[in-house]
């Protein structure tokens, strides 16, 4: 009985090239909750940790462009 021969290189997808356009598209999609973190990281060719750090930087330098109304329900932190 022979062993199954699997080409391991066929199992791994090539890493996408990280460009400013890809990063901008991914961070904006994360901000609007249109993309998950793993999908955004894959789009940019980054690891999950790199994408998290990039997104935190995006949040630090880009202020919210929405308003929270006074009559919106409050979420308790406890």
C-alpha cells in the first residue's frame, strides 16, 4: 500500500503584495465592519498581528466620522 503524496506547496496560497492601496481598502473595510480581520490581513499580505497593529494606527490618526446621538441606549461596562 503506497503513501499518499501531497504537494505541500499547492496547499499554501501565495502571499499578496502589501501596497498602500490594499492597506487603505482593508482598514476602511474594517472600520465599517465590511470585512473580517483575517480577510483584511489576507488582502494586504499581512499576518493577523500586523493587521491589528495597522488598524490601531488607523484608529489613532483617523477620527470617527459619525455622531453618537444623546438618545442612543447606553451600554453598561459592568
